C-alpha cells in the first residue's frame, strides 16, 4: 500500500530532493545529447571531444550529487533523526536512559546538540521533580499500604480478590499454600485455572441474588456465601467464603473477595471419626448381643438342678472374652480420638536452635536464672505456642531452689533415641517421676514466680496433643535431665531465591479492564504478557540442538511482576558443546538431574496460559519450542518480538541488540545475569515496558497494530536479505 507523503521520513525527503537534482542533470544532459543527435541528422558535425566531455560531466555531476547526499544524510538527516529519537525516548519511555543523541551524530548537530541536551535534561529534571512530589504526597499512603500488605501476607487464612471476569487482583502467601502454587498464581490470570470454578460461580449467583434492584442488600440477607470446592490438583478440598466488592456508593458490584481454607485434613479427620464411630458402634452392638447370650447361658446353668459345671465354665469364659473385646474396642477408640485431636491441632515447623533460644530468653526474664542452649540443627513439627509454654513451665520448676539454679536446654537430632529436647538443671537437683506427674497436672503458669495460668491447660494436655511423653534420666555422674521426645520435620519451603524480597501480589487497576470480543482489539498496556528466553545447545534445532534452560517473567498492567517467575534447567538428552557452555555457563553435570523438555514445557504452558508471549528475536526461541510436542499450545498463542517492535520505533538501521536497547533505556543487566535465560527474560520485559509509550506515540496501540508493525518490519528484513 502506498504511503502518504506526510508519513515519509526526514531521510527519505532529503534523498528525494537530491534525487530530483540528479534527475534534472540527467534530463539536461539527455537534452544536450538529443540536440547533438539532431545536429548529426542535419549533417552538421559534432566533435568527439564534445561527446566525451558531455559524458564525463554528466557522471561527475551525478556522482557529486550522490556524495553530497550521503554526507548530508549522515551529518544532517541521521543526526536530526537521532536527536528526535532521544527526545522521544525520554518523553514516552518508562525510563529515561538516553540523555543525548549518540556521540557519532552529536558532533554534526552544531548548536542543535546542546539545545537537545538542555531539553532532555530539563525533561528528566521535570520528571524527577514530579516523581519526588508524588512520592512525598503518597508517602503516608505507602506506609499504610505496606502495613496492610504485611497483615495480608501473614494471615493464616488465604485471601483472593478478583474482578467480575474472575481475573485475580490480589492474593496473599497463604492463598499460594492453599492453592498449591509457588509464586505462579498470576495477577490478571483466571482464578478458575487454580480451583474448580462452578462452586464459586454458584456462590456468586447466590450473593448477587440477595441484592435488590437498587443494589442494596435485602433485609435479613447475608452479604456472603459459603462454598466447598476442589483445587486444580483434584486432591485438595477448599472451603471458601465469597463476598462482593462494591463501588464507592455500594450500589454496583465490581468484583468479589474469597477467604480460603484448606479443609482437606479436617474433612479427612471427620470421615475417619465417622468411620471409627460407625465401626465401634456396630462392634459394641454385636458384643452386647453376645453378652446377653452369655447371661442366658449363666441363667440356664443356674436353673439346672444338678448345676452344669461345664456350661457355667463356658459361660464365664465367653463373658471374659466379650469383656476383653469391649476393652480393645474402647482402647482403639481412645487411640483414634487421640490421633484425630492431634491431627486437627494447628501444627507448624520450628528450627530447634532458634526455638530453644526463645524459650531460654523467656526463662531468664521470668526467673532471673541462667538458662543456656545446646542444640543441633534440626526442625521440629509442633504447636510452637503450647510447647513453649510446657518447656518454660518445666524449666521454671527445675530452677526453683534457694538459691535458684540454672537450666540447660539441649536439643539432639536423630540417633537411637530419636529427636528430643532435654532440660538439664544444675548439679544437685533431684527429679522423680512423681515430681513430673505433679508438674504436668498443674495449670501452665502456676509456678512460684508466676501465678497466671494459660486457659487452664496442663502440661499433660500438651503432651497428649503432641502424642509424646516425658521422663527423668539420671546419668552416671549423678546429673538429672528431663527428656521430651519431639517429632522431626523437614525444613519448610523457603522463598524462592530468584524472587525479590517484596513481590507484587495485588493490582486493583485490573478492576477497570474493559472486556473485548477479540484479544487483537485490546490495548497493549491492557494485556498480560509472559516474556521468555531459552538457552540452547546450539543455534540449529533442525540439526538436533535442544533447550537447556527456559525462563519467563510476567508483565501485567504495564509492570513486571517480581513475584511471578518461571525458571528451569532442562535435560536436553544430548551433550552440551563447550562453545555453548562458554556463553551461558550451563554444563552437562548441571542438567543431568533436570526434567525433560516435555515436562518443563508442560509447566511453562500453565504459567503462560492466557498471556501474549514475548521474546527478543522471538523466531529463534519459538523455533526450539515449536519443535516439541509439548510446545504445540505455546506455538498457538500470540507472539510478539521486541526486536521488530524496536525497529518500528527507532528504525531498522539502528542497533537493536538486547544490550543496545537496554543501554538506550537505562536498563542495567548484571554481568552474572547476561546470557542466562532469566536475566535475558527480565531485561527483555523491561525493554517491552519502555516500548509501550513509544509504540503508542507511533500509532501502535493494540495487539493488532503491534502484529502488523512487526510483520512490516519482518517483510523489510526479508527484502534486505534478498538484496
């Protein structure tokens, strides 16, 4: 399609002026040749020197014009274009990295260069001043927001807030645990990809039905509804409470909030309890019937005049057997009850050395005695609050002497004795099992130094909850220690090393998203993106090269989400050449135990679900992904290339490598992160964010526009390669 003259670039306009001069010279020379031909036709002579001179003069003039145009293009047109690009970058990009036109052009701009510098510096200073003013004005709100964040993140209940399109606006750490995801829950993603959506939709319908026509809640109706559903893993049972979030006037719903609980263990405990009760009831009913039969046998034995000794003995034995059976049933019910109570009690993981240090601090503060800790490194599964109360109570009792005696807290891991905590008082303290029984029956807190109790709970209650016991041990040297066995635990899952300290977990601006019939019609900054990068064994997938590392980050609502990162090594099933290792640093040993590309791509597909894929030089990365069967879904998703988008903004003749674009936008790529899949994905995501404003200024505002601009640049590149 022919472009209008208004859309012509400065360099093209300059070129056309010089081309016009060249055409004029050619026309004039051609006219002189025509006149010479006329003279020849009329029989008048034309000298050979005249012909040669005309030819040479034409070539010299055309060559001079071409040379002047090239210099003009370099010294003026390209320099002005570079200055305009620098100004446009500062005005429209998210960051202002370029502070002046490149040095190779700056020297040709004359007085325009310092003027451009001053304009850029003024823009940067104005932006900084405005940012500072905004930061000062919102400082109080930021502090309050962070306090709210801290509260939300530490809640023991999962919280998820969605808009009416079921896109996630907020979640907390507990929601990640309940939904069994690891930082990949996804702001802007559909909640229904993580949990069965039918119960939630039904609960929402029930709540919305309780609002009157004017939007007010009808009298007597609750503004929430309870549902029970299944997690995406098909194994987790989740109980939730759904309530609507309304506009400021409270008349129109704009989303909903869900409070989540994992009731899998609770439901399982209830089922087990019901099974035990049902089984015990049936067995007791059978045994009672047997007891009645035994009673009848005894009556029959008494009715016999001769006294049937054999019948009487049989009846007594049967009665004894039934009593034994009933005793076993009751014992089994007691054990089951203990197990159910212990499993229902809230338990957590504590690190033994830190846990014992906290108890020691408490003992020193309460009793004023020396309390030291000797603990190996291991984790304990317990109720930290109640176990702390128990050990504190025992330590205080052991220290109650005149004068008070010190106590050592010793934590030992493994061995024949299992994991345990020993309380060791100073030499001379005598402890018997009778003393321990008396202390365990006391309400916690009732010591000589403290009389306040903890809700009437005794030490024996706490031992019962933890399914453990304690006893005194006397060593050969006469020292006494009280041993409390504890349950070992694996170290709890930690925050992933590749996540920053404060990952984003909310974005209420997503509430204002306007639904579009087609994704092509959505604005670029309204889309969710997954920016990814691959490291490979080589450059040619057709010759057997494979992926060795895959990483991706999510960009939602125009910002990169630090808390939503995908990163995985891949076992390529073949040797990694040393030349490739020198670039990305990945060796055969590093990927020996890694997942296959099929498994990694399956996980990555879930991470990228519903997003537009983005890569720098996307054709390269997609060629590796598309050749795998597990990559078929990814290959069908929209893909855009930051190289082609940058070419549309800055021109195809500009340097468009990731490093050059990062430098232009002031993006720092740490040397350790360069040529790693995650480092390049993060840098590409930041480049994409900076391109949004520049693309919008260039008339590229929707995904359709971006695809068309990319296709145009790709076509230009193909034509350039053809020449």
